[in-house]
């Protein structure tokens, strides 16, 4: 089934050597368009000042019923307002290719619609406030695609998709292969797995890859 295939591709055990991460994949040209600046509706968020860029909507058709949920924009994503187009997106594309899947068949979005300092959330309380402020944006992303499955790429995405806090017993299980959980918030299944940035940063010892 499609569901079983997703488990195999995104959380199945893999060998070494098939991920070929080129640092050149990070090199993109262009300047941030005004379209990707935060709208006025973001002014009440604590991230309005420190967050850069803005992702106006999820990308992809979502015709396979799967929503890939990441954390936030990175440097390259900030320029174009689109998720997973930098080095981590390159890794994600190779994983899809390995599984015989096409990027355009997925819906892809982020928990946070802007780029945080350092390109990552560090678990600070003010970041949780930003995620809460961005909740309507995420709800619109997912409702527009009506997925049957959300693949949560990383711990932050898992916690947001399942409404968990860092102290939840489930919070440390995002790397467990085959683990699925129902999301009452989004009305679909959630498959937690690793974020492709782990591979992009050189963590090749991971056997349970994205």
C-alpha cells in the first residue's frame, strides 16, 4: 500500500553510500522578493523582528495524500519563500528519488513560516510562542492539501503535528521506525522521522534515515 511504501522510504533501514550531498547544492542566486516578506498579520508574533522571509503557502500538489512537514525556512528558502530548496532539500530529493517518488506529488510546508536565527529552532520558550502564533498559517497549509498522512521531519514537526510538549513521553520517539500516531488536530496519521539536515550535516552513521 502507499502507507507501507512511505514507512519503507521515510523510516526504513538503509545502507550507506547512496546519499551524495554536494555543498554546491547550497549555492543559489537571487534576492528576497517583497512577496516573501512577513505580512502585517505577523506583527503580533515574537518572531516578527528576528524571523526573516515568509513562506506564503505550502508547495506541491499533494496528490499522493502526503504532507511533508518541516521546521522553518533556511537561508535559501528565505530567498524564494519555498521550503526545502537548499542543501537539506537536496538530500530530501535524493531520498524521494531512491524511493521512486516525485517531489511534485507531495505537499511540503513548515511549522514556522519564516527563517529563525541560525536556521533552526533551539527550544527556547519564545520560539514556542512563535510556533503558536504561526499555527493559523500551518492550519491553512494543511487544510488546503487535506493529506491522509503527515510525515513529520524532525522533533519540532512531530510535536507540532501531535500537539505535544517537550516533556511528553512521545517527544523522544520521533526517530523510531514504524511509529505512527493519529493527529486529532489535522485528522490524519503522522509518521515521525529524522530531518534531512541531519544527513546534510554529515551524520552518515544514522541507519534509520529520513
